[in-house]
C-alpha cells in the first residue's frame, strides 16, 4: 500500500517538503533536491502540483542540464581562446540512447542524485526508466558515432558531431500475429530536455534551381526552393573531465513569409503551406523508403541538408575566429578544420565545400580543391554492393545542378590525371571514375567520389581494411598507397560496462585495486592472473546472476514469457539482415527443438538448458528479413508452450531492440552470436560489448571477431564456418551443383515445411536457401554450407557450459582481453593519424 501511495502522490508530498530553490551547480543531495524542485515549479511543462515519475524525470534532467550548460559554455570559451584545429564528425545517424544515467555517471554525481531523489519520494532507477531513447539512428553506424562522441569528450579533444533531428526516427517495432509492424517513434512527442535550440544559428539550404554563368566565367546557383536549417545542440559530457562538447542536430523549417496567406484565405490550405510541409518531410524519418523517385529525392535532400548546413556552420566558425585573430588566409582552413564523413551518406560535403569556396568565397578551382582534399576524410563501413551508394545522375541534376557540374569536373580532372600519370591504369578507368555513364542507368558512385577526394580512407577492422585494399579499392591503392588506413572500431567502456553493469564494474575495480580501467581499458589484462581464483569466480558468477535476473524480469515485462536464469542465456541482437544470418541461428534452434522432442525425459535431463533470444529491426521494405522475424516468433510460440521441452529450451524474440534494451541484454548474456558470412560484416561493435561484459562468442572469422579472438585467446572463442577467402570458391562450387547439404540442415527445413510452427507459408524464405543460382536463390550467404560446423560449435558450447569453473574462467578472460576495443583507443588513433588534432582540456 505504501508503494501505491508513493506512486499516487507520495512524490508530491515529499517534494512539498523540499524548498524550491535554484542551485544550478549543486553537489550536496539536499541542494540538488531543491534544484530539482525548483525546476518542477519554475520550468513547468505540466499542470502544477503533479510530481509523478514522469514530471520528476523532466525536472531531474533539467537540473543535470544546468551543470552541463556551465561546463559546455566553459568548453566553448576555452576552444575559442586556444583556437585549436577541430574535428567535425558528420553522420546521418547518432544512436545516443538515454542521456540521464550517462550524464550523472560521467559527471560522477550518481550517488548525490540518488539521495536527492529519495528526499523527493522517488528512486533514481524508476526515474531513469521514464526517458525515451533518442531515435536518431538505426544500428552499428549510429551507435559507433555516439561512442566516438563520448570518447572525444572524455579525451578532451576539440570536436563535435553533426546530424539530423529526426522527429519519428526509423520506427518503433511492434510484434503482432502477422510479424513486425512499424509505428512512428514518439521520442519528441512531448520534448527532449537535453537539447538546446539555437535560434541564432540558422542557415539557408537550397534545392533544385539552375546554374547561371556570369560574364567573368564564375557561376551561380539560382532559383529553386530554400529551406532553413535550425540548430539544436545536445551536450556530450566527458567522463571526469570538465570538457563537454556538442552534438549539433539540424531541423528543417520554412519561414513565415513562405506561408501564402492569400491562398490560405482562398481556402487553398495545403498549397498555402506547401513549403512548410516539404521542409517538415526532410527531418521526419530516418531512411525513408526510396523505391520511388520521390523517396530517392527525399533521401538525397536529407543528405545534402546535413552537408550544406554543417559546412556553412564550419565556415562561419572559421571566419568568426579569423576576425578575432586578424587576417587569416583560406589556405589555413585545413590546419583548423577536419571533416570526417561517416560512410558515404555525407559525400555531398565534397562538392558543397567546393561550391561554397568558389561561388560564395570567390576562390579558384585549384585553391578550393587543395583545401577540400586536405580537409575531408572518409570512413568506409561496408563492402556490400547495395550499401555502396550510387545516385541516379538524372535525380542529382534535378536536385543539385551546380553540384553535378562540380562532380563532373572532379571526374574529368581525375581521368586526365590517370591518363597522364598512370597510363597503365587506363583500362581500369571504367570502374575507377566517379560518373558511371552507362546509358541504361547513369549513376554517380559516391564511394569513388570519396576515395578520389579524401586525404584518408579508413576501414573499421583489420580484415575489412585488408579487403578494401585488396579488392574494393585495389586500383586506387596502387595510385595512392598511403591514403588507406585501418581504424578498428571501439565502444565506450562507460556506457557499456561501468554504467550498465555496476556489480561487475565494482568487482573489476576491487580486484584491479583501481578505477583507472574506466579510461584506460588495457588495464583489464590485470584480471588474467586471477582467472582461476575461486573467490573471483564466485563474485563474478553472482554479478552475472544478478544481471541475468534483471534481464529475465525485463523479458517477462516485454513479452510475457518467463525464462529461467539458470539456463544458458544465448543472445543475437542486431539489425535483421540475411548476411547477419539470424536464419542460421533459428534453424539451429529448430533442429535443437526437434531433437529434444525425440529424446526420452531422462535424455533431456542430460542436456544443457538454453534460452535463445533474438532481437533487431528489419527494414520496412526488406521482405525476407521480415519473414525471419515472423519465423522466430512462430517458433517461440510453439517451443515456449510445449510442456515436454520448455524447461530445456525457450526461444524469445525481443521486441523494439534499442540502446536501452541492449543495456539490459548485454550484461545478462552468457553466449552471443556473431555469425555473419565471413567477409561481409565490416566490423561489428556489439561483439565488443558482449566480450567486455564477460560473454563468450560463437562466431565466424569476420569483422572484428578476428581481432577479439586474437585478444582474448582462441580457446575462449567458439569458432565455426568458412573463412572470407574460401567464400568465393564455395559460391562457385554451389553454382556448379557441387554442394551436398548436411542431413541435419535438410531436417530443420523440412520440419518448418511440414507446418510444425503454424500455417504461415515460409517457402519463399526457405527457397532463398535452395537451387544453385539465380536472384534470391542459391544460398548466397552460405547458411547451408556453414550449418554443420555451426551445430558442432554449439555442441562444444553445451559441453563447456556444464563445467562451471572452466566457463567462468573463459568469461573472466573474455573481459580481460577486451581492452583494445575501447573507443578511446580508436579515437586517439583517428586524432593522431587522420585528423591531426590534440587535447584541449578545460583548465
């Protein structure tokens, strides 16, 4: 009853006893409580006298924000005074997750805020649960960008992020009888307390129009439609440093004068607000469907909007500092500005920087090109052909006529340079040049534009960078051997261990006798000497169990399925894609289920009980991925309700996977699956998060798995599957009809076809695994090829899990070997080897 009273007003009565006094920089719990109470009363967003968890969350966030704003302003002032070279990280996605826990953790004020909220009748854990994840990203690309920002701030580097403020995100995933349903994200339905709108920072961004040639030969982009880019800033605090940097998000809007009052009063309401409505579309949704031309135009608009607004802002900052320092030459621009393009989405930064320098600032081609090529660098994230962007030339000419002229000129000069300097490469020009003028489908190859224009190109894991150099960009490597680098991805140990697994963190700190590992992750190797220690193993097991119980409670809340914390928790969470092979996982689970059904009760008791959890979003128009989601759910519905088997196996689809869900799943996981077809996953970063949390990996030699296995020891990694260099030969053999499927594989598919999991027709999905060739057939991702070695590896997992001491030792060694995978290490390498920027710590 007391709990009920607290929920229905205990918070209100407790809050009334705390004086509402502003203490923006409070450190004592009583002053923090007063500051929270002050915000509840004097920064109101709700009816007065309400102080339920939701109101308490907003007031708490605003109290934390006070402290952040002061550090933010100090950081900005310091950067302005020192005037260092700065990095501007451009990305279409930033998957930030919740900000409250991270902010009070990085500011080292968790305990004070916990005590303050108790005085107000609330628990910190309950309040943090009120926050919705910022819906600004989709998968690894966006989460990497967010980890990078955390490391930039923690390392006190002069840097900031640029992205778009998507109102409805990608989508919120709902699971129904039909499978995945997409609904709009509602993270901005009320408001985000973390963003600050900068009404003075607004830039015009133009689309369409035409190019006008002036008598002196210079060119101007004229006509077209203009929307305004308005800046919203989100503070990014570093861990135990005063430095707080910015993530600047652009919102698209039209002006009051773009609203046609005459038309409106003539009852033409839609056309009166047409530009307003078109502006709102730009930042409505991440990756809008692009099967039709309008969808393609909108995606291109988004990319250009990000690039143009960000570059105008960067140039404004450069000129603003130039005024303070006397006259500064444009040639100094690359010594003050580094622009990093996260994948090909921001490629239009190249022609847009050229346009701004030539058409707006009056520079000639050679000077503008020299500045541009010394400023921009490019990170490649994929070797998948469909993900290497190619834009229709017709669409580009329509939307960005001036930029197409500039791209054409870059291409022309590149071709001329090859013919003159490297005639031996002339035969390679059709694949190396930027414009593919194939009359059937003329396109602009964005990756080629990036490689030709950037001073540095990097891959994101050693294997991926090697494939870029030996295959995808091999011809460019012979031209510019020093342009290509590897920067193995990393993750922030603050969010992905210190804050999401406090019990395990405390144990690590106790045994290492220091907290320094949080910013120097290599210190984790110190755990190796204790891996056999019975006391450490006992503490480790109890921390793991606490995380598993928390996860089991979450699963029951989210899905209604109750799972046993004593079973092996086996998790695969990532975007649903055929190359990531969730299908291999579920086929393995189906075979396991079938074998359990065939056993006697005595035989079942000898097996290792497992709970298999799969989560992730399938892109709205990706039919086979959505069929995989449906299959996992249908298998779960049968297995989990089968009384003979359900104490030995459960299969759960975790809905609406996002950062906050990951923060519960990863610490509670014991085995995680990173099972992509070798050579197809550039890096992966969830593999690093699981390994850091003492979770063992079953995986292929793909992406960063290769380096994780090297670091933690191959005996602590369950390896299976073909290697990247074997894949082309195996595909060829399949085409030639030489593949012999494993009987277990055939058995699992047949079990689905016989209707064991309901009446839904999974044949179109299973057909992708049949035949030897043809579109959507021939098992391109080698599920059948790798199935036997996958099942053998899973049998090794079952055996290893029975030996508790051995399993715990492997788990400790997994964490101990994860030091390399800190994003602090990655960002230190970018800063030194690509950006040439240095620490600029606020005193």
